[in-house]
């Protein structure tokens, strides 16, 4: 696992953990995660005092990895993504 290397990194990681409910998902029989609702994530970052530069630098990489892994898990087993019972 890649642990954050700075205070800002830890702040963004905390933001990611708090943003789990802010996902954009395309529905259907095979739902796909599209990414975070960045408007909501940026508002939360502001409320938490997370430096905007850190959010702008780190969130795209975190989002890309999260989307890739969640969609891979959903393709292997739709229940693994958490979208289907």
C-alpha cells in the first residue's frame, strides 16, 4: 500500500475516506463507477480546510485508481462492487 508522505497527503486521504457517498455511477444491469462528484468533494475539502492545491494535485490520481479498481471488481463479480445485493 502507498501511504501518504505529507500532511497534505494525509488530509486528502481523509477527504477520500469521507467522500465515499459522493460517487457518480452509471446505472443499469452492469453499473459503472464514473468518479467522484467533484463539486461535493471540493465543498467538503473547503469545509475541512484541506489545501485546494493538494486536492487538485492528488484527487485525480486517487479517483482514477478508485474507478479502475471498483469497475474491475464489478466486472469480476457485480456483487463485489456493492451495487447488487
